[in-house]
C-alpha cells in the first residue's frame, strides 16, 4: 500500500510517499481502508520534532481517518468488514491507503456524513467537546468566545455551543471565514486582524466580559484574553506555539481561571462520554464537519504548509 512516511524530523519536505506492507490486524484490531485522512496542526509539530509526543522513526502521521472496515482481528465484535467508520487515533497512522486501529479507536460513521467529513471528526470535535463540556463545564445562556472560529476546532466548537444554547462570539481573519462562522451559528463575529477588536467584543457584552474563551493561540492572545473575562470567567487553552507573559492580577480581579489540556490525556470515562456525544450529534446532523479542501495523499507536504497559514476555513483532508 502507499503511505506517507517520516524518516527524520524536519520541514514538510520530510513527508515522503512510499510503498509499505499493508498491516494485518491482530487480536482486538481493525484494518480500515482509508477514504480520507484528516490533517491537524499537531501533525505538523510532531513531524518537526517539536511536539510533546515524539514517535519513533520512521512513522506514518495522522490519527483521524474515515473509510470502510477491510478486515478485523480475533475478538473484534463491534464492527465487521464493510462497515463505514471513522478513527479516533490509530496504531499505524492515518496518512495511508490502509490504517490499523484498536477496536475502541474505531467508531461508526453515519450515512449522512461523507468520508471527507469523517476524516475531520476526532481531533477537532473531541477537542471542542472536551473543552466546552468537560473542562469549562459550560451551561446554557453563558457567553463563549472562540478565537479562530473558522478553523477545524473552531467550527466544531460553534456547532456544539449552538446546540447547548450558549451565546457565541467568534473571530476570524478573512471575509470567507467571517461568513462561515455566521453560518455555523455565531451570534457576534469579529475580525481579529482589525485593531481594537477586543474592545468591540467587550462592548458587545455590555462591559461584563465573556464567561468562557476557547484559545487556539495562547502565546499571542492570552494576556489580552484575561481582560475580556467576566467574573468567574475561564480561559481554556487549546493551542499554543510559544511562551507568553500574563498579569495574574487580571485573573484575581475577575476570580478567573486558566485551564488547559491535551487530547492525549483524556481518561477512559471522558473518552466514552465524548464518543457518545459526538456520535449522537453526527447521526442527527447537528454536527457536520466543514471540509475546506481535499488534497491528494501524495501532496501531504502542501497540506502541512496550508494548515498553518492564517485565515483557514474548515478542514483540510488527504485523499489516498
């Protein structure tokens, strides 16, 4: 089979399309014929060798895929060959024609969700669900600010928050991005490339501030976020690319908090809850991943460049 392989850490050019043996599922394992693979920002950091998790070289990137079960190993009972599925992590990497996963890493893909959309489920939607439900413990009528709401995690958060009854403030950096977040349910939209947009957000809250902020780029925005919090507000750090300096007094004045997580640290119970919530939302159409671009697997390097460019709108997926 064809797969993208990384034999040394570095720039996008280290992503090489190679012929490798097709995996054979062992006990409790599932082999999925990949129809689409999701590209996530963490994939680029892992490839560069700067991520907290460093896989042994060589490796195939990717945790998110959607496709059809090709075969199953002994003891597998939840899925069978021919089933449409999406993956929530894999054993062998998603940037390939086939990927191997544990049975509990494979979830049913509803007929109303296309394969390209299915490749954009796990990392974006699990991140958004965990941030809003389990970390922020949000409830209806609270105000939520989503920085970078037009990206994969941002659009997932918009759909989840809208279903929960939150009042949503979203930012984007382009007109297409602003239009997208309006369409996906933001009550108030702001251009984060515009000087003074933070003051516009605060004004839109009547000076009270927002209850929850989902922060995708903490090293840039965190100091300013603290000034936008309402009393008992909380910032949920989802993404970060460096160090920053904050004034703790801003938190003290608002009885605020900064909470952070990585998806890799989910507990078994949290994961079960996320599966249940996402699968229900997908089957009813409340959750519907927004695909920005489908790129051939051989052009994975281009995908890794584009996903880090400002103004992203929706999800980038690779097609084997």
